[in-house]
């Protein structure tokens, strides 16, 4: 008999499960990141440093510029398309994990900030949310 992975709960969008799988990110980590970011379709949040965060995973202006240049992904696309936002978050998280030498938690921290006082608070928040799954 073939061992099949368990089906995800029905309330988790399939595109999110696929993004986590494609980028080798633990699904509960991606879910926790989404919960901490707190964005929804249509959400644009202004930051005190003059940047904006877009969509369900609150992708920052700094990343949007790179995504636009490299892949043609716009802020509007990230704001209005849940699946693209999830896939982009998984891509960014994988990128940051790779830069951190494979450390998942450092990658999570860098998703938010490289500044230690912000990074470690963010890691703690994502970790606490990940315990819900």
C-alpha cells in the first residue's frame, strides 16, 4: 500500500498547501506567518518607514520592487490575489531560509526584519501561532 500524506483540513486553501510544498516550507509555518501578518485580500498597510505592505501576507514594497523587476508581479496583484500572495510569501521565506544557511527560524525572522530587536519578536509571534496547528 502506498503511503499518502494526510489531506490538509478543508479550510486551508489548496494553493497555500501547494506553495508550501513547492518551496519546501512547513505548512504550519506558512499558516502561522499568514496569521501573524494578518492581511486579507485588498489589504494595503502603511509602515512608519514609508513603505507599504500588500495583501494577505503583507509583502513589503522592498520585495514588490524586486518581484516586479524579476517576475512582473505588481503590488496590485499581491493585494488582490490570495494564491499569488501565498506563493510569493513561500518564495520569500525560502529565499530568506537559504540566505540564513538553512535556518527556518532565522528565515522567518528575516521575512519581517533583519534588525535583531524586531526579528526575534517576530520569530516568537510566528512560533506561538505555529503551535495552534
